[in-house]
């Protein structure tokens, strides 16, 4: 069943942000679920679309596999609408469209479909159309959590998004991975989604007692300038523990340094969004 609408009077076009990095282990899913939680905590209505076959964003938001009746795989295959997949989380105003291992076969199954790169974009468009009629949930933000690879699932997410959030671990190979991602973004902009841009790069798992970490941060800021968020996510054991309890860190331990960092990141994101709107 589709979730009931929240507001049938106000038409909203959600901001669609894809959280992506082709490198694994950089805090991509952790950033997606905790940024979404922080946005919901400050009053936004947020959807996390999980298109990673591992389904870690779904698990990290407490969605058991037996609750994943319809998934993002069904949406991409055209067997369900996005509204059919919405699952409420323990966080008020935060929903998730969960993933399943079936996504592993999506690229092969969609190989001969002409619109394969736009399946997610079109599903979000239909969901928003229903929301503006008061027939489904109306979101102000949609965050898409991608697999750690540049495959059809990630291309779908980039084709659907207005902006990218790129988590980047403060490590030696960070800039090399960033260069590869920037090339992919340019290809997507040229052929699939000319509006795509980088909203911001989030430095994650930072230990500022480490000279290498400080050097990487300096290099990234020199290379990317203002596109790097001022907020840095520190290495924090509470952030690492939270997913095993099926909770965002803001629910697991609101007062830890990781939680405070994600709240600060959400505030910085909102500020950037306002600046973008003013400049438009």
C-alpha cells in the first residue's frame, strides 16, 4: 500500500541528492543515513532510496528483510511504484525505499531496455506527481545511496539527481578516486543529466591527530575549494557501532562527536541549498 500523504496543500519539488563514491569503505552509506536523519530531525521530510544490493542503508535504518515487501529493484523493473516501497523508520519524517539482493541482476535485466538509465528518475517524477496531488508522501529531500561502483545503478542515481554528495575518507588514495569520479560526472552531464553538479565533498573518518589525514584534507581543499564541506566527520566508534543496532548514530548516541558532526553537516547543507536557491 502507498503511504498516506502528509500535506495535500503545498506543492514541493524535492531536492534529489545522490551519495556516491566508487571506492568502498569511505563512509558513503553511513553519511547517507545519518545526514538523512539529521535533516529529518531539523524538520525536513526525507526519503532514502537504497539502490545498493547489500542493502546496508536499509539495515542501518532498522528495516528488517521481512519488511521489504517491495524494494527499489521492483521500482527499476517497473513492477512497483516508488510509493509502494515506502517504509517508515523510527525517525519521524524519515522514510526508506529499501534494497534487496535482487539488484545484483538489474544491470543484466535492463541491458536491452532503451530507457534503462532513467528508470529511477522517472519513478521519482511519478512519486512527486502523486505527492503534489496529495496521494502520497511529499518529500523535501530525497537521498539516494549507491553501490561502491560506477555501474547502471549508480548511473540511474546520477541521472535522477540534481546534486552529488561525495564522502571521501582522509587517506592517501582519496584524490586518485576523486579524479575518476569527476570524469564520470562529466560524462553523465554530457550525455544524460546536464543539471548534475557536486553539492559537496564530505571528509569522513578523519583523525586530525594524524599528519597524513591533515595533509589529505589540505590537498582536497586546495583541489576542490568551496565544494568541500567545512564540516568534517571524525572517526568515532559510536558511528561504527550504530548500524549493528539498526539505528542511525543520532538515535544510538545523540551526544557523541559523530552525531554532532552530522547535525552540523545537515545545517551546512541547508545553508548551501538556500544559497543555491538565492543564486538561481
